[in-house]
């Protein structure tokens, strides 16, 4: 689902995460790791996202716990 970019980093990140999740769940990214490794930027990005998503989840949880309602 394409949306217009806003000025809110959280909204933009959420929308991009939803878009990538939809692509992965639909099977459109199943061949990402078939490309040769040194030039496989998308595979490396997905590996980075896996790590960063865990870090982001922890940071968001801390933010909510410390400052949320």
C-alpha cells in the first residue's frame, strides 16, 4: 500500500515496514538470497533490517514504558 511520505519519521518508518512485510508475506522476496553475495544489496539490507527491527522494538518499548500513557 503506497502512501505519501509525511514529516514524521515514525509514520514513514511504519509505512515502509508495512510495505516490506506485505512483500515478504506475499512471497515477492523469496528469491532475494538467490543473487551472488557481493552485489546482493537487497539481501544485505534485509539482514540489516532484521537486526535493526529488534533494536527499534526494544527502543520503542522503553520509550512507551518510560513516557507513554
